[in-house]
């Protein structure tokens, strides 16, 4: 009996983890891998704009790197619409299309 009362013995034998606690621990570990958005200077924005307009005007395939908090996403296709008011482009690839916000673009290449 005295063994249970010393060295936190009573609580060592009765540890348990609720499913909610496990979810929160996994969510916290996932959040530790979050990346910060890189700052893109004016010169890089100009190069990205040139690549996007070349894809729009000359129908050239463009490859874009998009920001995601946990990984960098790469998409490739043709720019069909550039909407400067809403600050987004329409990228078509494999008979599908996607609206991409200018703020999500990290890099662009042809």
C-alpha cells in the first residue's frame, strides 16, 4: 500500500488519454510544421508578371509554384484569363481549370 502513495504511484498506474486529447496532440504536432509565406520583392513580381502575360498572349505552358502553409504546390498549365480587379488568373490544364490568387504565387517559369 505504501508503494502506491510514494513517487506518484497512484497516478502512474491510472494514466489514460482521451481521444480528444490525442486529436489535439496530433493537430499541435501538425501545426509545428507550418511554413511562413516568403516575401517576394518587386523585381520577382515583375518576372512573374512577364511569364503570366507570355502564357496568356502566346499560349505558352507555364509552371507555377504556389504557397501552402505545409508544402509547396506546383501546377502547370496555360493562362486563359488574367483578372486584375480580383487579382487572380485562370489556369487551364488537362481539360480542367482553376482560379489562382496572385498572392499564392511564389514563382513562375515557362
